[in-house]
C-alpha cells in the first residue's frame, strides 16, 4: 500500500506542477516597445533587465536582429527554479542587410520569487539572462 500511495502522491504533485506551469505560461503580456532602438548596440550582446512594479515582474529586453524582422510567438516557460522567455523572429518578405536592436517587454502577472534566474531564448538559442529582484 505504501508504494501505491507514493505513486499517487507523485502523480498528484506532477499534475499540480503541470497546472501551475500552464497557469504561469498564460499569465503574461508581451509588448514590442521599439523596432529599432538606439539605446543598445545591435552588434553587442542581447540584454535583459528585470524589475518589480507592484505585484508584477517586468522584464525588458534588447535583442540585436536583422532589420525588418518582428518578434512572434512569445512564450514564458517556468522550469525548476528558473524562468525561460522564448521569442522567435520572422519576416514577411525581403529584409535589409542591416542590424538593429528590437526592444520588448514581458510583464509577468504570476508571483516570481526574488532571486529566480530568467533566461531569454531567441530563435532557439540562449541569448541573455537576468535575476528577478
């Protein structure tokens, strides 16, 4: 009976984690602030800055991209003590052969504990990280 109870407890905990992850993944807002922002060197490393605004965590990011591409499919994925922000970029046609910095913001409505590491994944590759204040 102990093994069955342990398996049942594990299954319940797993379901709670999945439900929590799904809830956290849906509790955010994404905003593209600027298509070509001059605060950040487009050839430099991508950057994230996390700050608290009331009950929310606001993560502002700068990513060097090819001119003319736009961010699509923003996603927030909580994972074992970290938080991953995923962002892909696409274009609807030909783009210029220049680089610019796109500025964006994720506003997270779920409670994100202080000290949690936040990663940015840009087009499937690790791009930047920050720590939740």
